C-alpha cells in the first residue's frame, strides 16, 4: 500500500518540481510514484492515494480506471488528474487545459493588452507538435475562438510548409520537447522560418526548463512577446490541488509560487572586465544563498588540463574561445547556480543565448585603475583600456543588472542578493 495521499504517477520521473509546488498549495504530503505499465492497475485500485497527477506514458491508460470522467477528459481522451472520492470511486479530470488557458489569458492581457478571446477570435493559431500536450493546448486555443493548425513532422501540415502556408498566423505555440534541458537552446524551427511568420503577435512554449527556450530567444530577437511554460506547470498544479482538496484556493497563489520557482531555477551569472572580482563575489553570493558555485575558468582547467591563460598563450585566443563556449554551454543550461565567467565571454555572440536562457546576468562595474591583471595575458598584451573599449558596451548590453562595485566581494554579494531578492 502507498500511504502518501497525493503524488505524481509516471514511468520515469527523475527530478520534478511537483512536490514543491503542491506543498505551496497545501496538497501534502506529495510523492513521486514511478510504476511500470503492468503495475499501474494495481496501484490505482489498491494504493491509498487521494489525489494523483498523471504524466506520460499513462495519461490515456489512466482514463480506463476512472469511474467518472470530466467533459475535458471526454474531449481529449486523456487525464492528468485523478481524485479518489469518499465512496472510493475515481474521478478523472484534465487540468492541463485549465493551466494553459490560464497562462494564455494572462499572456494576452499582460503583453497584448486584451483578453485571449479578443486576440484570437477568428484568427489562426499554430501548434507545433501533435503529442499529448498538443491536445490540451489545442482545446484551450479553440475555447478562445482560434482556428488551430497542428504542425508535425508528417501529415498535411509539416514544418517544411509552415512559412509558406501560415505567414498570417497570429500565435505560435510549441508543444514539442525540443529545446528542453539539457538539449538547449535548441528550437523546433529555425530563425528564418519564425521571421517569415509575419502575422505573429506572440510566441508561447510549454517547455519550462530552461526559462527562455531556443524558440523564446528567437522570438525575443524579433521583438515578439514570448513566454515559456512555467506558468502552465504551476497553474495546472493549482487546479489539480483544488480538486484534491475539494476547496477553492486563491488564484493569487499561482503567480506567487511561479515567481518563487523562477528565482530558485534562475542562475546568477557574473560578467565584467578581467580582475573586477567576479569569482570572489560569486563565491560569497553562493554561500549566502546556499547555492552551488561554478567558476567557468576553474572548470575549464579541470576539463582541459591547462588554465585559460595557458591555452591563450599556447594555442591562441580563437582556440580558447571555442573551448570556453563549450564549457559555458554545459553549465549555463543548468538551474540554481551562481556562475562566474571569464572576462572575454562576451566576445562571442553565441554565448549570450547560453547565459541568457536560464540566468540573471549581473555586470560588476569596477573602475579600470582598480582591476587586477596578474596572469591575465590579454590584459597584459592588449592593455586594460583597449579591452574596455572592445568589451564595455557588450557587458552593459548583456547585463540584466549593472552593479557598481561596493569595494569588497562580500559587499558586492550582499548587494546582489538584496537586489535580486534571493
């Protein structure tokens, strides 16, 4: 018997934010239940659970064990929420539809200044992917009045004809897993295809890790409002929790939990001139916040067996930059870290997306005459003034927060913690 009253049922769950989210909504204790297909029936019939979220690959098969299904489940043929009632019967519902509808409505109000129905009524919405998430998204878009076109690898509507046929689409939603950690910042469509969809007023992605998927980053470059799927993750859990507990909850909780999760998931990345104190401030901030600290220069040395300075001296700056980008790609895609970068990280444009996808970028701004230059070959060969002329505008353009140095690493760390509410 499984004594935990609430939980998530799936086959391979790995790390999940669901226990943390449901604790905030009051549906506790909440556990992760990994079950093989042959064990699902026994678990659903005999387990002592009161409420379950259901994820792949059991969203359809779980419907068969329900005594009653909601209109949403009848419409989609899949459930993500099961509730065991007092008489022992099982109700199946689908809050994925409610979660995406909540995210869509807020996005339209906040970014476009009008309700979703006003944005989408009689307009075309494109949905990338034809898997399970597609059905919930499609239903919510149709409820808002949109004409939905589902695009997949095969069939009548494919990626090959997307730009040619649907340049007049109003909204684009990705429901594929393309771009999900650790394969980020990949995108299901290339920049040229997205740019050809000239009628778009917004882009949404149900992937929530990283915070800014490859598709969202591409939309940003085009100046399009965009959002990834954290709001959907939290809001569908909110509506499930209401069903689990049999009571109405305050919807203000959704935004509160979402923002708390966003702070926990975001990295803090320090950029700035060589010798400005990124490593010292980063290490102290990590201690203050109880986060892992990553110094990309130190990681580079561990991975390659020589320091960045040695690599530049022996192989040249171009070779070093290529290897540095590989290191940044691996670590900046993770969550909840404090990261110190090398001073030249901004010289490679590709690194911006790698850092920006899941981080708040903090520039430490220290007066040039206070910078350290020991074992910094570019500072020594080019000179600090020349490096500043080449890089300072990049640091400022990349930064979400520019912090004039306080005079100590501890002071810089404390100030960043305060400003980011960590």
